[in-house]
C-alpha cells in the first residue's frame, strides 16, 4: 500500500488534523510551548482507518517543509502528537516531527556486496558511550580500530529517538527516527557508508516487544498495545483486532533500515516477549520479507534474535511453498546465553541465580559440543525443564555468543565488567574460548582491552515522577541481593552516564595493551584456520576435568567413521588451565606448534619447558604443516 506523505493510521478516531509549526528545531527544546501558534489542517478518513491530506494540504506542506517546518497530528482534539513514523525528531520524541528525505544521500557503497554471518566477528557498541562525543560521526573515526581487531559486523545498540539527553537504548519510542543526540538520520547514513567503505557490515539492534514510558504516543492513534506485559511495558498488539496494521508498522520499520539506511542486519531484542498466536508468527513473516529483500538488493541480510527460549525453531528453515506448515521461522541466528553463563561461571565462580545450573565445568563442555546447555534439561532457576536440542541441520554460526554484552554488564548492580574481578590470564582464557570456539563471537565495546570503565544502567528522563520511580526501582531491585542504596549507581545521575564512557587512552598501556594484542592475534588465527569457522558442529569436541578445572577443546575433528570409532585430535587444540593446577600437554600434541598462548603474567611465546599450561593460562596449538 502506497500512501501520500503526512498520512497516519488512526482507525477509531473521529477527526484527525495536521498541525504545522514554524518553530525552529532545537529552539524550544524541553519547552511546553513548542506548538504555540501551530496551524491546523483537516485530514480525510479512508476506509482502512488511514487519514490522508488533500492535495492542497500536501502542496502547502511541500513548500513549507523545505524551510524546516515541523508537524504533528491532533487526534479527536488532543495533541498535537509526533508522527508515529517520523524520521526526524530534533526536539526529542515530545517535539514536532521534521521532514527527512532518505533518498537525498549520495551513497558511496555501490560496490558493497555485504557479509554473511558465517565467519563473522560482531562488535556491540553503544554510540553515546563509545566515544567522548557520543555521536555517529565520532564513532566512524574508530573504524580502523575495529578492522585491526578482525571485526566484520558492527552492532549498534538501539538508536531510535527517546525522551531525554541520553539513554542506554531499550526504552526508546520513536522507532523510525535516529535520535538527534547521535547526529540524526543523515549522520546514520554517513556512518553506514563509512562502515561499508572499511569493509564492515552494520547490524542495528531494534526493540519490537515493548515501548518506553516517556513519549509513547502510539496509543493515542490506535490499538498498538495490548494488556500483555513484557516486564518492561505493554506488549505490541500482534494478533488482536486491528493487528494487521500494527504488524505492518514493525515490518515497514525493518524494511526502512535495510532500504533507506543500507544496514546489513537486525538484532531483535527479547523475542520471547512477543505474544503472537497467529498461524504465521511475526518472526516468520519478518524473516520471509527480509529474504525477499535480500534477493532484490543482491546482498546478504541477516536477522538475529535475542531469545531465552532455547528453541531451535527460530533458526530452522521456513516451510517451502505448498508445505504443510512444518518448519521454523527461518531467522539467520539467535543469541545463546548458555555459552555466556557457562564461561562466566567457569572463570568467575559466580553461581547465584540462573548461574547455578552452570556450576560444574561439564556445563561448558556440553555447550561447546551441543550448542545449548538447557536442551530439555531441568532448570533450577525456572523450576522446570527448559529448551530442546539443536538439530544437526543448525550450523554453528547460527548461535551468536559472547563473554560480555550490554545486558550481562549493564544489568549488574554496579555495571562491572569481568575486568573488575578476573586476572589477565582468566580474561585471556575467555577470549580464547570465544574466538576459537565453534559459534559466532560477539565482543562488547572495550572488552578487547579489558576496559576499566563500567557500563552502568543510565537514563535521563525529564519527567520528575518517572525519574524518581526509575531510581527507586533500581535500588529496590538490588536491595533484595543485599546491595545498599549507596552501592547502586543512580541511573538519573549524569555521573553514571559519564562513568560508562570508554577511556581509549588506557588501551595502549599494561595489561590493556597485552590483551588487545591477544584479541588481534586470535582474530587473525580465526581467519587463517578454516576449521575455526566450520559450520559443522560435529567437528568440535570439548572435554573437561572438573576436579583440576582443565578444559580441552579440539577443533577440526575428523568425522567419525562409525559407532565407537576412535577420533583423533583436532587440527587446532585449545588447552586451558582455569584453576591453580597447571595442565600437562598430552604427548599426542607435542609436535603441534604454538599458535597463541597467555597466562596470568602475560603472553606465552613458546610451550614451557615442562610442557604444561600455566595456571590461569591457555595454549592454542595447531597441527604442523597447516597454515
């Protein structure tokens, strides 16, 4: 369906007016009189619940929009409210919407062929804290660093418009607008162009399961939300009356990122919170439209879901035409928290809450061998069985894994990274498990140099009642874990946001520099050794010694010739001594050469004379005669 500009969906409204204001962008930031003197023009109702402007109104708009005219909608006498599909909100989500012509950008990525998920290294970053400036243009100046790190995909935390001066991203409401604090939509196009010029794909994190509490005007227009609570707010109306247009709102948003901003993928936040009882789930519909668009654009487009369901249907192929409906949703990949939990417990010893099930080191071996730990097994945290096994048809790269991410750091009381509690050798072991393991690795910004800065939960809500509620709620949440109010950073404090900015200067000194070099080395080895990106999960074999806290992971294991066959060592072998006892190098590996190694005291440049892996250290060995 093609609609003229300035159309809006409001199926139950009696009247809808277009409000036009000549107030310059930014001049009335935060003021309540930004709509004073706005001109109101009536819109015409269509049979499908859309309201469209008459030709005379469109002509007037076209002339004034080029002069920076702002606009909004008045619904049944209330408002004006910003356009639900606004591309530009220079005065936050509470102010007038502005015109943005996506086609005006002169793209320089005509030769960009895209990047698939196989072989990828993803780098997750929050624009506001990635650099001192906190903008897209400043972030583009750091792309050389990412390229040197072996990164292939830059994943941006949500950039959609929100209600304050900064936000960690997951309670935005202006889904179609890039927040002005990051530079706005034009800066986003420049950033993607720069990434493609550097050989980097871009994945945009999007939140389709709920909206934030500040500036959520969608219910003023129509039944976008339901009574279903996600835990972060009301869910989207995906299967009730009038839900066709709500689903279209989401699907059109996804298409916008691919077409108008040339992104290469989407990361879908918490899809387990999507309540959709239709025969064709929204995720299946989104995957199908993305695949069709990929064919039209001539480059791979990926869709990766965050899900705690451990359900392979998300990444199982969709049924073909004429099929009986059996099959999956057909997404490209999904996050696997089990890897994070298993490695986190193995390195830190932390076993509270959902970490409890991962206490034995055998949990790490199961994850490396099978992909999921909870594959129908008992979950003490949930007090029930959870998940189901991955089928052999699921390629290894379909699971995106990490040591740290915005959730696992930002949702901790103090926003502390692994850096705060682990020594250099333990951090190095984590890097080796991540970058030489079978799955798609994702780094969280600053992880590569063991950044000392925390990444704390921060907000900047302008509404006093909301600000107070967020601060109290955060402290109440952690009071149950014996954290005092003074120990929990105030999300509304400017210092909390400032403390979360990366300090790039520290990457050049001490253990920061040594670990950065290790990440670069491991990423290079990952590119040079094809067995490390083999999609066949059966070519990985991991075993552990729970008592001594040793881990051995063989990559490039030959396929078994039959039941009970003796499978030899892999062509690349990781030996890690996570505990205080050194780990002997098996005789069968003595002829392997050292590819990389690191201990609590720094890099290992040769296999020790006693042929033992040092405590809190690892050795990565490769079969002779192979690159």
